């Protein structure tokens, strides 16, 4: 087993403090980046690392940075997306709680590379401890001269703020997040213009996930090729945190090479199914990822491979359901979630998510009919690809996959009820 | 400039034009709710989805700019299916009771449903309940259940009026527009919220449930509410409905004119039309007998007026006559007046400028302090400064130096108050020509009933010096006549006067005689008006 | 009486304001401060915050009704927020919910008559690996069982 990188401080005592972080080699990458590297070199290394956005969309991080115009009439911003809300996902929280300086260090390097002087971390409102730890880390960094004016005597200035969300899944969507950051409802913006051109406070904005940012110091320190090589052979892209939940013996966050087969994650790392029951279904990338059947779990956990079988990598959150799982109830939980979290701005998501939730609730109550399943499919198809932001598609993922892949179970439920 | 193909037709448009706007240029209408040409785009309703060749998904035509060589299809099965689906989504929580909705007949959602969907509802569950009959402001009412959350009203307030007083509360299918609880919209542009609302969510208190929209006729007009000259459409009918007897004009709506009012109309102007059918309309000529007015016919009234004026002029000279026209009158009315008094009777005391005429409360957007539609026209026609000022005339009436005073639509008592009242009551001959009974009218010896702006043809010159046309939508109420016609009839009795048969004939003479109007004709004015002079000094 | 921040909170607010390039951006933090200080975001508080930041009152109300964590109504001393999203439901969150309703004799979204407990069901809290989870004010109680719930309720005075 190789040394953990992203999770190396998860069980280390007081790793959230500056002293312990520095003892472990912390802020060495910052020194290297600011004193030995040119911004372009940093972007090149990140490009080479194959690091793709760990929030869910999987967009290459280096490429995202390169979209930011060098000269802009408005200030440029870095926004770190710590609005971890995708059901099943709990990988950014331990980073922020146990390794907040990794986020701060990664953010400073990112800002230096892209020419940014103000960074904000948008943390979901429920993550009180994450907020405390990040604020603590930022204060320590200011005191040490890693933040503020003339960082490490290089003339580089940077300010950093923690912004607390207030309960809205949609703020994980990058433009919804920007709106929320600006003190408004978190309703997604029309694109274009893309945030790289017109983002926070109208300025060009880089938006990266916590896990992506936390990987940056390692990439700078050891090189992009090194990081890329940590991924599975032929796949690359480094390591990733896989939060596993549901009916497994050992739920937890596992740091594994990108491309690790799903089966290995469930059966090897997470210890297999509780009570040695049979596997019924698994969601591979957070609630929005279309569900997989047991015969599909040999898929490497990686963006293209999961897309190939009609699902997605998303946040990499693996949710495991054993043979006793009531899929009608499970889908109802998910549909109610999307209906509750739809921001209400665009028609298909606003109306469609609520409609699907009502139908599945009625089915669960025993008042459904077979035609309702067709209606769900048709609603999902009416939402798919037609919404302002990805939340609509996120709701479609489970709706279509549950009802089509497990149609018989839904039909049986409608005929004879649960179990 | 990019050239693209939409439904097999080529079109070249400016860089940055959206697909929807380019299609409009070709006469291809793409359905939409949230898009409004005068508001920012939000990409929310998704009704305007179209197919673009090589694009993986349907794209919103309201927000995506065209590219050179783009190939767009607006009526493919994929697009049609999407429209059906969006309409079905909107309708699941929308009341399906068009027959009792006041917007029926002019509702975008209703129209789209019939054009693009016409399918029965598959929705079997309970609709979301929202607020009904919300008193959102003094002028309009909100029915949240009919709202499609397009947000046009919210953006209108924020972007056009500059007040952030409407919002969308809650989220998901519980989203609801509203003001802050307990607050009301107070601005002068509430009617536009009703206009921009594509559905029956916002309705005007003045209009709702008074008349079905399809029973109304429409005519282009100019709002007479102030000197801005907003382009408008008057909605009227000759039938009586719902026991609202005698109401012929039901509303004014804005007509687009980028140079004047964009596509808006203020509430003061929009809802200022009620005088047209009001109970105090002057509908027959009348003569004062003792303390009372006695209805007369035109012949008698004009004979009295003509002989009265003639006598005064003959005995005391033209300086014993004063004329105060109102800038509410059209250029044609004023020109006919000028011909009569200045040319025929040689009266110099003509002045429309009553003190305080331009002292209303204006705003930054449309409403002007001068609440008269033709002040600039009156200026250009020289209806001031040739003799005594209107105020001086009052003094001379009081002292008896002016014996006959002709009020053409003007109401000195309204502007000057008691002093005017005292003066007018001393006049030997006071003629009042106008549309409605007033404090000045009360003191008149002869009343000549005039037509309102919807009852006659003519032109106004707005504060910018833009000449714009009003049209005759309705016959004058009762025996009222267009003012130019009254002057023509009077003129005949007083000397050599052209026998005008219509306003256009008056205009032709005016176009020949008065410099700023030279060379113009009704045809040249067109529906958007034409600039003939600078703004007033 | 009109509401106002204490001197200490005013200082905190000033410090927060100084961190943002635009004043309006401090609306969410200002509402957090207000919630901490006044427990409930009442109309008076909304007005106060709007004035403080110079943002339209209607925007404050939009924010209040859009986000789930701001309290427009008074909450009990302990706000029990049970995650009922997928991972927690797979591991018995609904049994925990029934148990809580039973014990407290209130439904989700309600507050006990003694104002001690408010029970809410919430979406994923990000504790999926230790499901089911219950958030009590700012503390998280993981790997819940009905027995643990009983022990917890006994401790909450």
C-alpha cells in the first residue's frame, strides 16, 4: 500500500495546527512554488498531473486555470467549493477538519499560478467544525506570513475568507455558489458568460473543489507526472478519495488510485456487504450518478469508464445497497431530495422534480399504477439536457436508472406492495 | 456580421444577436416566457429551446448568440417534443380554469398550449397551493398559482424602475413572487408589470373582470397624460358589458417606440383615460340662463358665440378679446384656433401658458412635470407671446379691459385658483370649449363640447419636438365635436375661413404655413412619429 | 423596540465586512451573526440587516426563505436535525425518526410545548460513513441507534 497523500493527516493528532502541518513537510510546496517556479510552470505541472475536478464535473484543473484571462479589467478570484452536499459524499469534510492547511496552501499556490489576490472558501453551513478549522488555519497562515501582503517576501499578496453557506444543495453548483457568495439566493446563472470570464463580483473566477485544491501542494512538490502516475495503470490522474457508505462492513473514506475497480472498493477496502448479504445495487458517484447493478461493478472508478456504462464518477461517493433494500423507498428519498433542493429557477427542474417526487411517494403509499413508471421515465426525459444547471440532470440520473434497471421490482411493488 | 440559416432561410445579423432575435427578423416566432426584449436574460423558462446542428443538446435561443454558418431548426420533432414537455411542466401546478381567468384570450400560456401542446394532463397528484388574490400594489393583484415564475416582473422593477421591491421567495415548485410581506409596490409603473406578465398572475385592478379581451377593439394613440408623448394603444368597445354601461374605453397599453417610451407606460398616463367616459363629460352645447345651464343645439351655441365675439371686437377692438387654449389640444385644433382668432378676428391676446402648467410631479423614467401632450406643439405654433400673457389676461378681465374670454380646453381656475374665479365671473362673455365640466366651465356663458383624444384625429408634438399622431377610435360622445371642427364652424360665421372637413386638411394647411411642419403629411409621420424640432427651451 | 447588534457583534460584523470586496456579499454572514444574537430572524431583524448592509429588504427575505438553516420561526433549545437522505435511510434513519417522534410526541418540523426540542428532518449532512446521523445544534451524533437516542435525550437538559 503506498503512502496516503490526501488523507495522510486524517488520523494524525493536531494535524490541523500549523506546527504539526509544517513538521510533516507542510508549506514546502508553497515556498517552492513562490520562489522557484513561474506561474506558467505551476499550471504546466497541474496539467501534467491529470488532476480532474474532484467536485463532480471532472474538468481538468490545469485547463480550467488556463481559461482565466491574464489581463482583466476586474480583479480575479479563486473560489473553493466546499459545499459538499451530494448525498453519500463526505470526503472534503475530513480534509477541512484534519488537514485545513493543505487547503490553504493549495489555495495560495493556485492564486499565485493564476494571478489572484483574493480567495474565498465556500463551506456548507452545517460544517461548523470545518469552518472553525479553516478559519484557524487561515489565521495561523496570516500570522506566519503565508497570507496577507508580500508573502514570503516575494511581493505576492493574497487575502482569504471563509464564507459559510446556509443550507442549499444548489450552492454546490458553481454559479449558484457565486450568487450565494455575493449575498443572494443560490440560483445558477446563465452560461455563457462562464465564471472564468465573468464570475464572482463580475471578475474572472477559478472555482475548484476542496479535494482538487488539497492535491495541489503535492503536485507542486513532487511533480505532475508523479501524481498522474499514482492513478491506475493506463488511467492515471492521481489518487482520489472515495467515500463509501450504505450496507458495507467498513464504511469510510478510502484514498485509492483513480481507476480502482468498483468491486475492489466495495469488497476489498470497505469489507464487503454487511452480514455477507448479496449486493442489489450501487451508486458509484454520489446520489446523482445513475445506479449500477451487481454485474456492472467491475468498472474502473474513473470518469470515462463510468460514462461508458451510462453512469458517472461524480464525487466518487459509493453508496451500497444490499439485497434487502427497498428501492421504491430509496428512490422516493432521492426524488424528495431533488424536489426539495431544486432552486426553482428553470421550468423543467422546478416542476419535474416535484412531480417525480409526488408520483414515487404515491407509489410507495400503494396507490401507484404501472403507467406511473412510464410517466416518471417521460418526466425524466423531459428534464434531461434541458435545464439551466446540472441539478435537473442529477435528478434524472437516479430516476431513470432505478426505474429502468429495476423495473420489475417497481412493477411488483405496485402490484403487491413492499417486500 | 454572421450569416446563419434558420429553418432553411438565410439571415445576416449583427454580432451578438441571439438566435431568437435573428429568427424574429425572419418572421419566425420562437415561443418564450422569461425572455423580454427590454430586460436582462435569465435563461429560466426553457420554452425557447431550438435545435442547432452539431450541438449535443437543444439550446435556449433567447440567450445564445448566433455564430457564422450556424444552422438552426425551430420546428423539428425534438423541438416540438421539448415545447410540449415544458408546457406540461408549467401546467401541472397551474390552475386549468382558463374560462374564469381574466387573462384568457391574451395569455401566452394559453396560446402556446393550443399551438404547441393540446394534450390532456397526465398529472394525477395534488397541485402546489399558493397565494391567490394578493394585493401587491395599489394598481394590481397577484395570483401566485397562475405564475410561471418567469421573473419578468421582478426584473422590470429592478432594471427599469430601479427599485428592488419584488422578489421570488422559497424554492423549487414552492417558488413564489411577492413583495416583502406587508409591503406594497408603490411606483408609477405597475401597469407594466401586468403587461410583462405572460400569464394571468398579475392583473390590473382597473381592468380585471370588466371586459373579455377579445371583445375589445384597438387603435394606436398617444398617451395624453404628459408631454412625454408615450406611444400607446387604446382598447375600446362600443358595447356595454357586465352592467358597466357607458364605458367605452377600457385601457391604454404601451406601444413600442424606442425613441420615446421604449415599451413602457406610466400609471398616471395609463389610467388617466377615465375622463373620456366620465359622468362630467360635456355632451351637448349649453347656454347659461340665470344660474343654470340650458342645453342648446350647436346652431344656437355657435350663433351666440360668434355674435358675442363679433360685438366685442367691433365695439372695443380685438384687444378686448382673450384666448387661452390648452396644450391638451392637437396641433390641428390649435392651428384652427389660431386661424380663427389671429387671422380672422386679429386677436393678439392668445396664450396657452397658464402659470403652473408644467408643475406636476415628474419622474426620471417617463412621466413629465408638464401634464400636457402638446405643449411643444403650442409653442411651435406661436400660441404664446403675441399679446398679453394668460395671467395678465386674468387681470384685464377683472378690470374689464378684456370683455370676452375664450377658454379652449383650458381651466384657469385649476391653475390660478380664486383670482381666476373672480376674474372669470366678471367676464362679459366667457366661452368654454372642452371635454369635461370644470371649475372654469362652471362660470361660462356658453359651453361648447369638445372631443377627447380618442374621438378625433390629430397630432401632438412631444417635449422632444417629436410629432406623433393620434387616431379617431370612437365617435365623440353625444354631440361633442373635434375642436378644429368647432373653430371651423365658428370661422364660417365670422368671416373668410377654410371649410375644413377633416383634421388632415387642417394639417395640410399647417404644413404649408408653419415652418416646423413644412413638407410633412400624415403619411410621413408614420406610426413612430417624426422629429420636427428641438426640445423646448 | 428596534433590534440592534451588541457592541461585540458590531465589531465582529465590521471585521467581516472588511474582508469582502463588496458589501452585499456579507449578507449571509450578517444573517448568521443575527441568528446567533437574536435566535430568530424576525421581520425586525431582516430590516436591521438590510439597513446594515444597504441591501433591499426583499433580497434579505429571498435569502431567508431560500436557505434552510436560517430560522424564521423560534426553535427549541435543542434543534434535532435528523438526516433522512439515502445513506442514513439505508441504515435505519426512518426508525430513528419514528422513535424521536414517539419520545418527543411531536412531528418533524415541530417544537415540544416546553420549547426544549425542535425536530427536523434534513438532507444529507455529509456523515454518510457514520450513518445514521443526528445534528443537535452544532454537534453531530453518529452511528445512531434508538438506544443512543434515548441516552442522548436524557443528557440534553
